[in-house]
């Protein structure tokens, strides 16, 4: 139950802030590469660092948070999961960010188990990319 509350709290924080004002009756908007979207990415980086992930941000804003396997020799291929932080105009509340937050939830579970290397990824735009 605690894990569900952690994810719910993060969703609530992202929903309260870091959105461009739009009609609440229609939806929420976080346009890529705006101050609101950048603030959302900075928050994700903070959460990744709180999980003690190795965080890398490239020059266009792709975020890669890596949990190194405590039991491996470094040759293990990581499980990669993530999504985008931006939204379309008047989007549903969980557009994009849910995949990022789900990735962080999996990172927490893997950290507790100490058995697998994993990457949580946040792209600044829906069509973003990450190089490994």
C-alpha cells in the first residue's frame, strides 16, 4: 500500500504544479521545452536522485536514471522504461507522466529487491529519444 501512496503523491504534485493554465473542465497542458515542462523534468530528476539513481541529462533534456544492480558484475542489460513529460493541449491528467512515475515505482521495487539493473527514462517530448 505504501508504494501506491508514493506514486499517488508524485502524481498529485505533478498535477498541482508544472502545467500551463488551461480550462480545468477540458484538460491539462504541459508544452514541451517550456518553463512548466522544465520544472516537471527538474522534479523528476530530484525524485531520481532521492532514489540514489545515477542521473544523466543530455543537452536536449532527455533524463536517464540508472539503478545499478548490487548483485551483478556490471554486464547485466538494464530493463528500460519511461515516457514523456510533456502533454498535448488539454490532455488527460496522466498523459505521459504516468509512464515516468511507473518507471520510478519499478526502480523502488528493484532497489528493495537488490537484484536487477534498471533505467527510468523521461523524454522532454513525446517523440524524444535517448541514446545509450
